[in-house]
C-alpha cells in the first residue's frame, strides 16, 4: 500500500490549537502532491490524522488499519493511505475530493478527556469535498482495546461503508443499524 505523508496549513502545534481552520485544510505543498498523483477511480481513501491525541494514533492506527483492510470488500479500490499531521476531521474531506474518492475514512486521535487519553475516532464521509459538515459524516468513537475493540469497530465501519456505497449517502442520512443487522443474523443462525 502506498503511503503519503501530508501536512495541514497549521505549521506547528500552537498554530493548530489557535487556528482550527488551518487544521481543516491541506497545506499548498500537500495539495500539490495529491494533484500530481495519477488520476484513478478510487472507492476508498484512508486518512490517518494526529488530531488532538497523537498517542491514540501511535497506539491504535496500525491495528485498526489492518482490521479495516481485512473486512473491506476485495473489489473496492483503495487509494494511497495518507498520514496527515496537524490534522482536524475536515482535512479528510479535501484529501478525498482531490483523490476523486467515492468515500473517505479518517482515523484520528480524539480529544483526551473523560474516559481516555488514547481514544481513536473513525469518520466516514461519502462523496467528500471541502465544505462538508459534521452532519455529512458518520462517527465511531472510543476505538481502543479497552473501549470498542478493533474488530468490532471494523465490522461496524464496513457495515456503514457498504450501506453508504449502496445508498449513496453518509452522515445523518445513514442510520447505523449494524447492531440490529447482527442481532437478526445471529437469530437466523439459531433458528437453522
């Protein structure tokens, strides 16, 4: 898998914290790197961003990425994996748009706080583009062994991703019914 290392418009951590808008957009050099890539049809672009907890990314991004790759339909075309520093959630929308991806999945360190300093968040956006809002994204949070484990998070994410591709929506238009689907599947197995 090809890996691209990119950077937001925030030149350092202080700027990232003081100017959240800079963390939502790619720096000019990073945008040019993506534009220079061969233009291919990509089903899914995966972005890994440090967010507010680089510890979460260091501990959980690699095993989560492996779990995603194991559950992703084999016919889906995956673009280069992007590792973005000084990144906020909306940065993935620009990456997905520039890569012409049908969908973007972001793995990002969540705000350290009440439950854990190393919690990973997963965000899914169908037809990503600059200007998408939080209402356009689905979020799975508290991904870590002591919270939602990698395998469970990957199953939930892939259920959402497949429904997103089928219905051509994400965010509030895509209701997470993965648990209901799993209960129905388990019940059918018990009856047979």
